[in-house]
C-alpha cells in the first residue's frame, strides 16, 4: 500500500484541479481498501474516495484528511456474467467485453474513470446506462462496518443518481457485477438517434458490436469527451450540469419564457420523464442563454467542442472554474427560470 503526505490531488483528476491531501493512500486489494476506510472512520479522520478523478471538483485548499485512491484489479467473465473490481479502468473493461462478443455496455465506451464509480451516478451515455446491466454491487458499508451485496433494485438507480450518491459517506464500492448479452456479435438495440443516424440504421436496430463501440468513440472524440492530455477541451469533468427534469407546471412556465425570449417558433428539446415530468437539455439552455462553445476569456472556459463541458485551459484554479460555473448557472436561471445542478461531486467547495 503506497502512502504519501501533503500530496497534490490535481494530477489525480481529469480537470487537473485541487490542492493537496493531508494523506494519500493507494490501495490495490479489497482488504487494503477496507482497512484504510475502517481506520479513518474509527479515528474520526475525514475520508475521500477517488477512482479515476473524472467526476470530481476538489477545492484549491485540498483535502484535510485521508484520500484513498482505489487501484484494485480484476476482470472476471463467467458466460455473460461480468465482475469488475472497483479499480478497473472502465473504458478498457468495455473494450474487453466487446472483444468477448458481449453486448450491453458498448455505448459506454470512452467514459473515463473506474468501474467502481459507475454505479455512483448511474453512468450513462448514448442510450445506455449501467443500471440496465448491473446485477449487484459489493460494497463496504461504513455504518455497519461490514461488506454487503446490494441487488440492482437496492441500488435505487435513477437518472445520474443512486443510493450511493444519495448517501455519499456510507458505501465504498469494491466490485460490480453485470449481466451482458450474447447477441451473436451484434450490439444491443441502438437507442440513441445520433448513433443510429450515423450508423445508417433505424433506432432500435442492432449493428455489429465493435462498430457500435467505434462509432460512439468517434462521436465522443468529436465533442472532446474522450481523454486526450494534449487537448484542453478534455481537461474537464465531462458534462458539468445534469439535464433538468421539470414538473408539468415548471415546464409550462419554462416554455413561456422560451417563447418570450426566442420567439413562438422556438422548441426546446423535451423528453418524457417519470411521473409526467419533462427532461430538457442543459446544453441547449446554456447555448441559448448566450454561453456558446469556447465561452470565456480566463483560464477556465467552456469547451470549444461541447457546451456542457467546463474546462481548464492549463493554468486554472478551482475557483476560476467555479466562477465560470456560477456565471453559467445564474445566466440560465435569469434567461429561462431553470436552475442547473452540477453533475460532478464537489469536495470542499460549493457552487
Ligand atoms: C471527458 C469526460 C467525459 C465523461 N463522460 C461521461 C458520460 O458520458 N456519462 C457519464 O455518466 N459520466 C461521464 N463523465 C463523468 C465520469 O467519467 C463518470 O462519472 C465516472 O464514472 C467517474 O469515475 P471516476 O472513477 O473517475 O470517479 P471519481 O471522479 O474518482 O469519483 C467520483 C465520485 O465517486 C466516488 N467514488 C469513486 N469510486 C468509488 C468507489 N469505489 N466507491 C465509492 N465511491 C466511489 C468518489 O468519492 C466521488 O464522490 C465524463 C467525464 C469526463 C472527464
């Protein structure tokens, strides 16, 4: 188990932001993970779990406690059942399942970070979410001080949310189990219009498995959503805001604001969500509020390839990123009366 003191956290995050950790521990086995967590909890020491650091905004003051980086390994296939150790690199695991001819997570290719973090915010993209394939999550329950196995239903997955995100200091994910599909080398039905269109098939059709993965990677790269150290557009935490889900009354009021501001012809993206609510697009709102691609003059700017990604152009501090995020959030609220909510986890800071 590796241990460092007063260690910079910025290099552990895809934003390359954040001050030092009082203590940084890297664990490569489940026992090391559990030992470190238990010792911190019993000693009353604040604890931060880090996987790939791709969904974290850490304050410039750093973290006054123990930061545990999970670097466990394990990729086990048994028929169509896959078990991944929390520290496995997610996008590599996706590539291996595609090579093995198994469908179900191919459209989640290119998402940075660790397998263990995927259940936290129910990672999703291009028509797939891990909640559709996860069978169970093995986690260390910090309250009960024991290892537990949670079924898919017990994980309480919803859009970019789960039991783990709702109760952030309780569970440390150790392993994630998935059930994939052997569709004779074919992908799962392609759900996302942009992917289907660019593959030349109808929504709901299947394509060759490897082709689906490659197409998603190509589309993501065009939006700066595949990590590339040389490209500052990818120095981000992915989408900075979640897509707002509006109650029927809120949606009517929002539509009226849109028509007032942009004219009666204007139609914002609208997708039916649970309980009669409507999901609209954060990227659309940000763009129409005047924050277009490349917006900003400081060291933190909107990506030149994707309106939803707030990026570090190389010399930013966390405070620069937050100033930009607040400007965007407030501008959208003023223009459309909709409150944007951040997707990445904030450590020692708030919007
Ligand atoms: C370029 C880019 C593109 C992205 N695209 C997408 C996308 O398309 N869809 C999407 O959903 N997300 C996307 N993201 C966000 C991010 O990649 C995912 O949320 C990812 O799952 C985070 O994994 P991580 O290991 O980096 O987590 P970290 O950033 O290290 O941690 C995130 C949170 O999870 C907690 N955590 C991490 N591991 C564990 C564990 N084992 N047990 C308990 N808690 C844990 C951390 O404490 C923290 O609260 C993108 C990010 C970037 C930078």
